[in-house]
């Protein structure tokens, strides 16, 4: 039984102002206090003490009052934290040096990396100087960053109750009353415009509600029904063959995105949005790449807005609590949300109409039992509407599940195909495994996939180098300690501190994975390296997170990726990357070619909320003429 706090009631706690004015409004007491104190002191000096001061003696202190107060607050907070750490026999993580106050140059480097760098490079540089755990303070805000498996395990599992997505609203409001500087539920506010109070952006009762409502849809019986995958894989590969026959390469990222979108919406919402019907794009040099018909298709409009939102959200994270000042008058995410809602609303409307047609009993948003079984043919939305009719909650959860169902599997398929193109010996070995068990046309089953050890190794190695969510973050709700490394003192993590972590960088650490950690080699998940590195320390491999928030759709993602790759390699015997098909502005800088590892690749990985390839992943595939085309016929 859960008492559900609806997202509409949550969002009403803050006025719907533009981001900048709303930020200033929330922090008005903190901003005004230094000015007010300066004025009172000046007035006391002149009136009560009878000392007449020149005008500059008033203006200068007034101008300096805010930065001086902020500096004193920062210094006092550092003193309190160091004292708290010393009492516990601990130390604070080392702080990254910045020559500019407030970490201004670190912020500029982070923003620059977001636009034109390789994912994680600035953090990797810091790791070389400060170790795997350090405080990178930006705009006076501490961020305890880590790639240490033991500490990530604490965040996700052993100290789960200490780490939240964002501080609860009531706690944040009380802190406002206590006149703390620039505080608030930062992560929630950053993501609110996009994900609302969905499962990826909530804590407490709301998170438990979304988690409980979603879990029944990812049991073994449901995720091993492959009819949906079969229909959409057939459609996707048929379009792939047509485009190749025209002499053009194909953006496998776009194709995979449409396949996963249609599969996910049909599986979860009983509504195939038919994004494959929009057709796949032509390379930039083709006159057909500017087709107005394709640009006007609802699925393409949605995808474009969806991607823009992710870029904006990712940039916000660089500014931390101060992001509203970078979007002062315009919420850049909200600009795209009308387009996204126009796409989502018909799905919700159709589900509501089904509910009314079946004359379901209405329930309230409070004291709802979530232990009911899922009925035959019932979609996620059908199930959700039996627990709440709050349209905002329904829309938020739809968007959250679409983000997981579309982007994460798309990225795994995309990077898998690129790695197969780059490593033809891996492709041939994988294809031999597939053909030996299924031939060129037999449809894969759950048992087939379970027997394909090398296929799982290929997918795992792709997930190691390119995890779907490469960077993540939590916020502490109380002080905690992290056990010492190498015999030193434990680290003290203060309350209300942002704690980002990166599985992307952890997965590439040579001390955890061996000297070839930056190289693509699926055998590491089969040979003696598996027992040497991963078996004794399973938290070094976390593509789906861990602990109570572990991805419920993990097996669904494995099955969907496996199914698509099997069907693809049943038809095609070779894959070649075509970097010249990528728009020139999306190609990696030339000097990266000498960097070694995956940074020397011909694609440019970009990390927003999820990982993707900038400009798409363009490939040519050689068809196996021995395979039959008869299986690529739509099932009715």
C-alpha cells in the first residue's frame, strides 16, 4: 500500500516562472540578506554613531557583500566538513585545484568537453592526478566524483538509503527557510521539465510506486515472447536491404532507434507508433536526405525533439544548482516538450479510451494496492491506470519508459554493429555461432540465445566500453563514510552533497580489467580473464546499475539486442563502416586518430542522458545470397 504524491501536486510547490527568475525567487532571502545587512550597518554607523561616511564607503561594501558572504559561507562549510571528518577519523576526498575562484575554469572545461570533447576526458585527467575519488568543485558546489567499484557499490546498494536522485521537496523547503545559499532539489529541478516524477527522477514513495507498477512487465514469461521483435526486425531489415540496393550506406543507429521504438511502444503500451513507417534517412550527400515528407513525419519530429531535450539536460548538469542562470528567460527543455507531448498524448488517450470502454472501476491516487496481477493482454498503461488516473503521472512514466526502451537498446545495437565492422574476425566468429544453431532463417528462441555464449560476450563487451548510461549522479541525504583504500583513512561524504559516478570510466580502468582494458575483446567475458577480474569483483561491470534501482528491463534489453543482431547476421555476412557518410561536422577531430583505444575510432561517441553516436553510425553490409528473403514478410 502506497500513498501516492502526484506529480501535479509536487510541481505546484514551485511557481511556474522562467528558470532564472524562479531560481532568484527561491534564493531571495539568501541574496537579499548580505545587502540588507550592509545597509543596516551603514545606517547604524551614520545615525547611531554619528559617523558620516563618503558614498563610496557605502557602495563598495554593498557591491562586495554578496561575494564576501558567499566566500565566508563556503569557507565555513569547508571548516564544518573537515571538523566532522576529523571527529570520525576520516578525511575529505582530495579537491581538484582550479586557478579561478569557484571552479570557473573547471566549468568552462566541462562545457567545452560537452560540445567538442571525448566523453569523460576532463575527469580522466583529474583521476591521474587525484586518484579515483575526488571533489571537483564547480561554482562553489562540491561534487564527489568516483570510479571506485566499492564506492559505487555503496551508492547503489550497501548505503542505498543515504543516496537519492534529489533531496525530498519538504527537506529542501525547510532548508530554504533556514536561509542556506542556493539550495534546492537540484537533480529533480534539472530533470523536471523532461522526466517529471517518473521512475528515473523520483525517490521515496513515488519511486516505489513506479517501480512496483513496472516490475510485472519484465518477468521471464513476458520478455521471452518474441513476436513483437520478429515483426519489427523483419520490417527494419527489409528497409535496410532496399536502401543498400539503391547503393547507399545505412545509419544503423537510426534504424535501431526505430526498431526499438516500435518494439517498446507495442510491448509496453499496446500501441506501435510505427516510426519505421517514416523510412530511414539517406546520407548527407544525397539530395534525398532533405526530404520534407520524412522531416514532417510525427516519429521524426518526436525523435528530433527527444534528442534536443537530452542535450539540454546534459548541459544543465555541468552548471549544477546554477543551471537556471544559463537558461534565464527560457527553459530550453520546455521548448521541446510540446512536441513530445503531442506525440505521447495519443498513446495516453487511446489507453484511457480502452479503460473506459471496459468500464473499469476507478481508483484514487492514495492507498493504492499494487499487488494485483497483470491481466492477459494488459499493457503497462492499462495496469498503471488502475492505480492512478493522474495524467501527469501517466505521461511522466510513459516518457521514462520510452527513454529506457528506446535509447539504451538502440545504443547497444549501434555500438555492437560498429565494433563488428571494426573487428571482422569477431563478426565471423559470431556469425558462425548463429548459423550453426539457427541457419540463415530459423527464428531465435529464448533457449537459442541462452546457448549463444559468444553472442552474450559480444554484447557484454560492447556494454563495457559503451554503457547506455555512462555517467550518473546521486545526492547524499545524510553524512556517510567510505571505507579507506590502500590502508588510508576513510572518506567522509557530507550531507546534501552531489555524488556523480561513471561506469564508463570504471569499465576502462586497467587495474580492474587488465592492460588491454581500452581494447574491444569479447573473449574477456569467456576466458581466464573473467575469473581473474570480474568474478571476484562483480561491481566492476555495471551497465544496468545495481541494487534496488537495478534496471528492470535488463533481460528485455539483452533479448531485444540479441534478437536484432541474430536476424541481422543471418542475412548479412560482412559489415563495413562508412565514415564519409557522416556529416562533416560530426566526424571526430583528426588528432584523435593517434589517441589509441576507442578514441581513435571513426565515430564520435556523445554522452547526454544516454550514450549515442554523433551524426549516426553509417555502414554498408554485404548480403549473404544464400539466405532466403522469404522470412522478411510482415506477420499479420
